[in-house]
C-alpha cells in the first residue's frame, strides 16, 4: 500500500524530469496531462495540503477547492482569485486525463462510469460529468466527458481515538453505531479510522481486533483500486467495493463471518431489511447518515425507523462547532441520553 510521508515529500519534492511533487498527490498528478501536470507541480506542498478537489471543466478555468476556499490555477502554476489569469481546460485535456485515469482502457471503467465516478491509485475518486447514454431508461455510460472532479483521498489515522472507547462493548463486541454528520464534516474519515482500529485492535483497551466487513458502494471508505484498498482499513477487514449496500450486507453475512459490518450513508428501503438481517444474525452495524443532529436524522425514512426501533446503541454526532469534524455528542441509544466526551475531532 502506498503511504504518505510528508518528510519524504519535502526532501524529495520533485518527480524525475517533470518537477512533480510526490507524497499523496503523486497519483493525482500522474492522472492528468502534462499541460496541467506542470502547473500543479509548481504548487507548494503547503498549498497542495489545503486542496480537497481539483476541478477540470472543458472551456472553463482550472480550479481547486479546499475547506472554505476556492481558487483558479494560473498559466504559470499559481493560485489566484483572478479568473482572467487562469489556465483554461481544453477538450483535449479532459480526453487525455480520462485516458490516463483508465490506463488507456475505457472499457475497463464502463461499470464505474455508470455510477458517475472512477477511482485511481491512492484511493482518489474522480467524479465525471458529460453526455449520459441510456438504454431502456437505465444509464449505460457517460461519453463526451466535460467535467472531472478529482477528490483528494486523505486518511487521518487516530482521529477516532476519543470515540472508540464508547463503541467497544467488551473484548470482542461492538455496539450498533450511527454517525450523524452535516456534509463535509469528516464522517467518512471518522468511519474509516473506526474500522481500522476495530480491525487492528486497540491494545490500550485490551481489544484484540475483530473481523470487519465493509460494503463500500461509492468506493470512498477503502478507496479500492483494482479491488485492493488504498486506505488503511485494518488487517481483519474484507471489502466489497462498488457493491450496493443491501446486497453487500447479505453477501458478507453469508460468506465472510464478520463481527461488524460497516457502510456509508444508509437510506434506501432495502437497506432497512438488510440491517435487520444483520442484527438478527448477531452482526453489529456501523454506519453513517447526513444530518444536523438526532432530530434531523430521525426525520429520514430509513434511519428514522431504525432509531425509533432502538437498533442503534451508540449515536455519534459531528458538527463544525470547533471546525469540520468536531465530535459534538455521543448518545447511548438505548437509554436516550448523552454520554460525556471530551472534545476530539476528525481534522
């Protein structure tokens, strides 16, 4: 697995012959044409560290987005608020980028294109927009690609340290847990680190580690590339990548004997049945939902029913009170009361 080392980044700041910065951005830079690669490689490591998305849109300025900011990339490889100085992405740029992202085999990513995204080495996910081709009302593929949104995959190892003690039931068990979070507050980052720690073990708590099954429908948790997790999700973790949640939960129960199954963003009616099957089989559930607190989550059809039925024994609420990823509240779902937690955060 490729691991990020900022010290290496600063000491070996250039990619041979092309001036490409290394570290976690290596595979992103290798996935865009030289015309754009040379511009992005001029950015400093500190500038790159603040970027969450690189956006390539045909006949529009090359842009980057971070937490609370966005900027244009100029023709000399700098960040600017001035649109007139920005590099304009061409149709050829977008076409070459897509070829690089799929190793010149569009056929190999047809299934991913139907979902609107592809994943490259390093676990970075690229959202795709363009002409949608349908067949009998179902999406067949996307062609004439006009927009590519490269989302930087980042791990924050240890960010679940303040939460884990509240989720472990005993030396081998875990409470059914729901993470509630507004958008862009780090719920997937937190979920990933919880999975890693449950799988790898937490020696300080006398927890040896358990088998975890992950249904990664949108390839965001493990960030698999050719089936291999690019993110650290632990040594006892099995991943079903790009698999619908309800089907994946049943597949894991039948084949991998997990102690806990983790998914991101439950919401479909069929997910409700799958969660019920897991709980009845004695498998714990670890999942997330978008929401602004318990009351908001309770208004959502599927999650609301699970909350009312008392399925979730622990409820973790994230907010932005101390910046993105603030661990705001942890509730005992059975007793319906808040559990004290001292700060903490994902970021």
